[in-house]
C-alpha cells in the first residue's frame, strides 16, 4: 500500500483523514487507528505530535498521538479537539490517582484505560516507576515526568521503558533513575505480604501488580491444603498461601534469580515454602508419574505467545499443563489457573481448560472467574486493555 497522501499544510495540529469504512470502529470507542486506515495527512507530523482525525466524509473523530513509523499510526486520547500537553497529562494523572484511592503499592496509570496512551506508572510507596511504551511516550516523557513529580511527589522516579512492545515502535530499551536516588532492591507490602523487589530488573516494573487481588482470592482457599504453585516466579501465590494456613506449599520455577528472590520473600514473611528450580512442564510430567496429589494447584504461566500466528502452539501448551494439573488435584480440591496471553482470549482459554478437564477424566465446577486487579482498569471499547484471565475451579 502506498504512503498516505499529504493534503496540505495548515495551522494547528496536523489533520488526518480516514479511508471510507473505518470510522465506525473509532466512533465505537476503540482508540487505535492503523496505517492502512489512513487516506491522507495534512502537514508532516512527527512522532508524538497531536493530530486531529476526520472520517472520510469530513466528520470529526477525535484527537490522537501520531507515529509515522508504527503500524498503529494513531492512538486517540480524546473525542474533543485537544492537544496532548502538560496540562492534559497532569489532569488525567490526578484523576487516575483518585481512582486508586491512595494505595501505597499499585498501578497508578494504565495507558489508554486512563486516557494516557503509551504510558504506565506504578507506585511502590515513595518510588514511582514510569514506563513509556510508544514513540509518543518518549516524545512527551519530560512533561509526564514533571506531572508525576507534581501529583505523586515521589522520593525517586525510575524509568523502565523496556517493554517488548517498544520494538514495534522501533524504540530501544531505556532503564535508569529519572529523578532522585534509588538503591535497590527495596521492600514493599504487596497484598498481605512483604516482598523484596528489584525495581530496575524485575518483571514488568518490579512485580506483577495485576495479580495482587488474585493472591488473596486464591490464598483464601489454601487453609489446611497441600498447595502446588507452578510458574511461581518470586512466590506471590506461594507466600500468600503459606501465610493463609496451608498445610504445605511447593513452588516450581525455572529461573534461578526468581527462585533466590522467592526464597528471600518466604523468609521475610516467615512462610514455609519448598522450592523446585525446574521447568514447570518437566516437573509436572515427573509429578504425574509419581502420582502426586494436592488440595490446591495454581497455574500462572508467562505468556505462551506474543503473536497471533502462534496461538495454536500456545493452546497446545495450555492444554498440556492443564491436563496434568487436573490429574493432580485431589477430589474436592481446587485448581486456580491464569492466562496473560493477549492473543488467547477468555473464550479460547475457557475452552482449553474445559477440554483439559475432559481429557483428564475429571468433573470440574467453576467457582469464580478472575481478572486483573481494579488498578488495571479495562476500557470497555478496547478489548486489548483486558488481558488477564483467571478461573478458580472445584475438581471432583
């Protein structure tokens, strides 16, 4: 497809005209506009510039952030004629903070869901961790940094602009202290436990904050049970289950640094956790041969695919671990399972879990559906903002 036609130069933000037939999706509330949906561009907007978008008939669609190098060419941030600048960033950051109600450890900004596309901010008590995921985020990073200082008033701000998605915007990783001083790792209360976190090198921005509410929900079913936590990482589920009165807790994790951190976290909280540093697929196969049984089995694997073309491979992986897990749950026990693969939607995930129960010859009763915590709000018109799926299942 040829490059968009440059229409003409004009005052104010550059203008973008959409091809016929695409505007209905934007008017439905989805904030992304792809390169092949653009018929013409007025002016020569650079990465991060505000553009005003019109449909093929000239009707105003909204204001967006432009990136000439990305397949997602425009990320809409307003349905009004606005410019993305410090005042708007600060106002929306304040609203986002109000939604979180002053939580000491939480995701403070969740990109499009908080009206700030391309930006993530996590708060770890007095430390803010900022992440730019787009070229527009990089272009406005200084303004965003200033807004975080005004609204959050942290003692230190760390930049963790190293998410894999930056590659799609042709951006290199950036990690460092953006303000103040930070000497990590540091200790923070995450849910009902104290965790030692590496805010420079840990997963995401230091911890899986999207799972905090799920730690509690799953741990509420752990008392008196023998618990198996697969893909445990640094022990979020394992430690919470031990603290909730589990009879025993075993955690499986292949990454040696994560296991070392998990052991420290267990010790910090006086939690008894037995660690197995091994690939979870291999460990499950061995445990199946040994006929191991548990009252509560937890599956929280990393994403099995980052592309739509590998979904079938991911589903095979999910099916394998679920068949084995169902076989290890003792009658009357519980399976708690999660999927963070963006390209595996809730329907696909439930289908593979349902099929796995059948393959294992187990009767499974859905107790509860779970998802990402409320500090990771879902934009109803943007399915991509809802990525974490979870099921709590009673197994007969």
